[in-house]
């Protein structure tokens, strides 16, 4: 039996914008996202950073922007291989080419776990 601690990290997208502020995820395994009930319809894409200042969009191994189908009030599981080694992570409403501004501030909550690393 594995013993782990889970942590919730809140990433808020401001009203009229599409990018979250970002959260520090060092040594935590990202395992899911909780979507807010008021989410304006849009998929989610991700950015990561090692310093919290310089951000890079996240792509899959085929060179496509990693896109997560999201909807209001959903819990979305994320596999541990998707964001290994991320220092800082943030959400985007929509894609980098077509961001979708949220009509009000929306907080997306990352669910993480730590195996004592």
C-alpha cells in the first residue's frame, strides 16, 4: 500500500483573460484538475516554467499542443507522464493560437500528490 499526501493548488484565470497565474508544483505529481462550475466553454492547454517567469507551451510527442477537453464542474484525471519535472504550471483557456477569455475570474484546481520525494 502506497502512502501519499495530496495537495490542491489553485490557478486563477482573471476575468477577461485566458491565462492562469501559475502554481509551483516542484516535487509534486500532477494527477488531475477540478474545473470550476462557472467555466466558459473552452478546452484547456498548458504552459510550464522552471523559474515562474519564462513560460513554454506544452506539446505532445507528435508536436501538437497538448489539449485537455474541459467543461464546467468536471474532475479531469491527468496521467503522471504528462507533466513530469514541471517546476511551475499554468492553465490556458483555449489554445495558444485561439485563447478563450473567461467572463469572470475562474479558479482551476490542480490535484497533486507527493510520495515523499
